[in-house]
C-alpha cells in the first residue's frame, strides 16, 4: 500500500525486459516492480547528529534537536544507528508531529519513555525526505497572504484567496531511467543501473532548482522544464521553458558548443501542463495552448500559439492519442 494519494503513474520496460511502474503521491515517490514496492522518494538532507533526542517520562513524544532542520509537520524522517535514551531507541521512519521552532521538532515513538532524559541517542544518522505536498487544495493564511494591515496592524491574515495546489508529479523516461518532478520542485533522476535500493536524486550542474512541469522531447532527447527557474535572472519564471543540451541531463546553460536553451511564452500568467504528441510538444498556460516543434539548429525549438482564451483544468488533464491531444478544459 502506498502512502498518500496517487497523483501520477507511469510504466515502462527496461533494457533487460523488466517491467517498472512509477507512482507519485502527495507524500512519496515509489517504484513497483515484480510485485514489490520500493520507496525512491528523494532526500533533501542527510548526515549525523550528536545527542539530539529529549524524552519525558511516560510519554512517547521525542523532541529532536537539529539546528535549521527545515522540517514541516507531516514530513518523513529516518533515523539509524541510535543509542537508547530514556527507555526509547529512535530507529526507523517517523513523521514530524510538531515543529517547535527552526531548531527542534517532535516525533512519536511506539514506546513510552521510562525516564526524562536530555541529549540522548549517541550519534544517529538521519535522512530527511523532501517535504510532503498538499493532499487537497487549500487557501493560505498568515502574514503576506493579503493586503497589509487588512485585519489590524501586526495581525496575520486568518484567510485569503491565495490557493495552494495539491502535490502533482510529472514523470517521464530517460532511456530506461526515470525522471520525476514534483510540481514546484526540482527534477529528480532515478538511475536504473543503481538498482531499487537507490533513491531518486536531483539533477546536478545548472539544472533548474524548480519548475512546474517536466517532460522529455522524444526525438532529440532534451529534458524540457516548464515554468522553470530563470538561471540568468535568479528568479522563478512561470512562463519560461528551459531545456538541457541533447543527451546531457546536467548541461542547461546555453553556449556555442551545446544545444541547451530557453523560450518564454507571452500569453497567460503561468504554464500549467505539457504533453508530448507524436509530432511535437504541446504546452498549456492558464489561457492558451502552444506547440513546441523541434526545428534544430541554433534555435532548437520553435513556438506557435494554436489556441487562445482556453484553459486546461489541471496539470494531469491532457493525453496524447496518435497524432492528436485531448484535454479537459
């Protein structure tokens, strides 16, 4: 059973004829192969802590002290090689129960502490999976989500019209390997040659640290990052399309010797989705539809607008069928 709500699925066959299925949920990224489920969720941080645990007698709540931990409630953390303290050995996978402050958070163990103890655990290893996404659409509240001072000076907004979308994934293949992008996050690569015990890792080099959608241009083997982080302006551009050099996952900055590049759409306010058809790549914004044909040469890709005043319902609402693309508007 997977953890979370499945939002994207992709299946393929590797070079040795093994069948694989990737499943992206609001909480994790999985592989299903030969009736076995593997957790390949990327890690955002790992290392070793020194005496990080505090316990309270008769309580199963453990406080974890970690400077600038970066966790949020519901995130998954894994500990190993810990020494017992207060009657509890913190070992295995946990979810963050509460965030005390930027330097500590709590988890809940299966055991109850037999004593109150601080600074226990020895030198355990930790792994933090990338933060979980939303399982349903929510509106944001707090500071900065509405007009300044709208609910009184110094008061955080109790509600707003700022919508935080659900966690969706875009999944595609790089040969027999898997590329995965949680919407608004980095592009991650699961290398088939490293086996099912390995996790997906973020692309290196100057690959975009964030994008809204990812797919591979089949004919020419470029990875397309839609709504990508702008390398030159150091900012997120929701209408920017960037691509790596052909056959090179880590080469994203245009030079005279590569084929990486970028294009910016000028219709709409954000890119919502992309889909690869038999003939070309189709890109949807919130108000328009574009084709991205491969033209080669210095330009690499062309750009044509083929639909205006039409919006796609969501990032998973388009499907290619032969040389056509159908989508829910």
